[in-house]
């Protein structure tokens, strides 16, 4: 059997940091939640991912398959014994032996060389699958983290809204008791407060779901992760017409096609090309409980050895021909599946690109609305402090009341939340486009450099 030399290298501090942080948090589940950077979350998610571990197991399997194909040329040695259990009666045709040994190996086989090449391509495909799985985990963890950070900011804003709504309700009740406003205004204020309560409950449920998702991804206790907005790098404003790299999934699919083609070629050659093998046999015979010398002209030697080369020349084997057709069909299927995956990726790029243009516009609109709401709030506060400057004569607009201030504050917070939601949708779309374009690694490098 072949042997591998495994060389280990020292772990860098950058690589060790997320492991130590994860171990510290996991070892103390009773401590308060702490801010964890996005880079740490991504690293822990990649180490904890079952998809990555499954892909790594496939690499080990592919490497074992490669060794198996190579070991056909490595001599195999077997030892055995044929000691009699009781005295022999008559001539049985076999010679009992104290010890027997056989050595066999393949000397030359053109099909086997193709199988070795196929196994090499299989290892490359499996290793690319590991990288692809790590990229997908990084995308999932980044999306969940960014959304968790957005929801955290929105929850703070909703709590502020609820404070403004409670103040609005108190003002409306005072005005209704004074006969200034109708009861419907009080009911409207109560409705606003109830709607904000439902909105807060919905956000808290979503935040709990994201906290659980991040805990499952990283292996840390639920609720131990608080997002740190400063650790989120700006996501590049990529476009679908930018230069693209071949995605790792497409590269892996092509490697698998190459492997299948080599197997098909090997099975095809197996129909016609001879194989050369080597074998050797040694046996040490015994006369214990037998009298085999009586049946032979010369006494049986104690030590017996033979060796030679064997040549197998295929003339007609229907099974081999059918196996070659089967493997050729497998190779064709793998090729079509690779083409199909590439076409689906192209469609995904086109779809995300179209959505990105719309999301860009929506994010700009939401940002403008937030700015307008902020300016309107400033105007309301200024009028409440200084008056509207129109006096109190006939036809003059009425002076603003504290009710207007609370409504303006609630509206400004709502526009802020809408802007956060639009930015989140835009960020997710950009991350997905980065992955589809094959530039996810650029994002990960920028993430770890931040």
C-alpha cells in the first residue's frame, strides 16, 4: 500500500483567534451576550458546518480511491496455510503446506492509467467542492449576520416609536377630555400604538430566529452573539456585466466531467488492450498426516517456488463492451449537467442584476424619504419653538401642537426603518451576485482584512 507524508504547519494567530473566542463563549454559557465580529462568525460557521465536513469527507474518499487505483501496480502479498486436520485417505490432488505465500501485481495496463487519471480529477473536484461549500456557508452566515444587525437597529427604532406613540396617546386623551379633539383621534392613537406593538413583536421573533440560526451556524450558545456593525465591510456595487470568474461549483462540475471521460476511455480501452501482470508463489509442503509421496514418481520437495508474468488479451467480452457504453453515458450525463449548471448560473446572474437595478432605486427612494422626514421633523420642532410666523389673524394657518411633533417623530422613525430594510435587500442581492460571478473570495479577503 502507498503511504502519505502529512506535514503540519503552525496555526497563525488570525486563524486561532476565532477558535479561542468561540471556545471562551461556549465554555461560559451563563455570561452576557457579547459583540462578535462578522469575520469571527464566518470563520466559526465554516469550521462548524456539516456541509463543509461532508465535502471534506468526500475529499478523503476521493484520495482513497486514487490510492486504490495506484495500488494496482503495488505488489500484494498473502500468506496462508493448508495443514491437514486428520490423516488423508486416498489421493486428493492437493499438497498440504505448512506455509504458502503469493505475490501479485499489475505490471502494465493502459486502462488502469486512465483510471488513475480519472481519480486525480475526482480529487480535484472534491477539493473544489470543499471550497464551494465554505463559500456558501460564508454567504449564509454573512446574510444572517447583516440581517441580524439590521433588525437590531430597527428594534431600537421601534422602541423609540412606541415611546412617541405613548406620548401621542396621552396628548390625545388630554385633548379629548378638554373637548379639543374627537374620540376618533384617541382611537387612532391607540391603533398606532397597537400596530407598533405588533411590529415590535414581529421583529423580536425575527431576531430570535436569526439568533438561533447564527448559533446553529457557529456552534455558540443561543443569544451569545451581538452584531458589531463596524466589522461589516461595505459590499461592492457589482454589476452582472462585470468580468466574472468561473464559479467553484462550475469548476468542480468540469473536473467531474473530466473524471467521467477518463473512466469511459479506460473502459473502452479495456475491451481491446492486453494487461500484463506478475505473480509469484511459494509453499512449504508437509508430510504430516499424509503420504502423498506414494502417489508421485519423485518425492515432493519441501520448498516450492514459482513466478512468472501473465498476459490477458481480450478477444470477446460482451460485459466489457456494455460497461464501456454505460460509462460513456455517465460521462455524457455529467457533461450535460455541467452545461445546465452553467446556464442556470447565467440566468441567476441576469435575474439578480435586474433585481439589483430596482433595489438600488428603491434604496435611493427610501433614503430620500428618510431625509425628507428628518427635515420635516426639524421644521415641526422649529415651529413649535418659534411659531409659524403667520400670526393669528383670519386665514392664518393654525399653530402646531405637541401632537404634530409626535406624529413627525413616528413618521421619521418609520422612514428610517424603511431605509434599513431597503439597504438590507440591496446588500443581500449584492452578496448573491458576488457569489454567482465567482468573486465571493474577494469579499472574504476584504472581510478578514477589516
